[in-house]
């Protein structure tokens, strides 16, 4: 992802979740690129399948050291899949109160984390797909909304 201003954007319904952000495909200098969300192109799109929960917000680059996963080696501008996730265990514990609780359902869920410059994205889902688009972040958002509305018809 772009290490200066990836400008992550989330589009979701109750069944599908997309996060898209600028990628820094060719690092030319140590200094962040000045991206324009209307004109800059080159975004990554992650589509999470069968997601249960996502969060987006702090920590960012100035507070990542305060996150409990930092001591496990979490760094900025990375994509992680956590094994033996405390979040997945917590969600399963909540689900146990459901009359049709099935412990086998939880074997396929994974905990994903993306750390950006100013924020972090976490998601519990079964799987994800990645694609690269040569669009601006705003054009990509319009495309995703169009994809979602087409599926609903």
C-alpha cells in the first residue's frame, strides 16, 4: 500500500465487504506521494467473503505501539492474518448463545488486519480476493457500488 496516503475506503453491505486503497507500486523516494483521490490511479481492492465483523480506525502510525498486537511484531503498511485470534474466539463465545450454534462453522473464519498510515482495518471473514484496478479511489468506489446494486436486482 502507499506508505504516505493510501486513502482506504470501505464499501459494504450485510453480505459483502470491500476495502480499496492506493498502492505504491514503485517506491521512488522515502517521502510519501501526494495522491489526489479524484485523479490519482492504481488501487488495490480486497473483497472479503462471508465476513462477520470489521472495524476501522485507530491506531495509526503515532499510536501503533499501544496496540496489543504490536508486541507480536505488527508494523505499519502490512497485511496480516492472525492465527489463534482472540477476536475470533470472542465472536464464537457470543455465538454460543445461539440455539443453532455449530462449532464447525468457526474453523473457516480468519482474522485479517491491514495497517495503514493513519488507521487500521480488522476483519473476520472466511476468505478474500485481491484485484488491482487502474482507477482513482472515487471511480473505484462508484464501480463497487455499481457491482453491489447489480447483484441485488
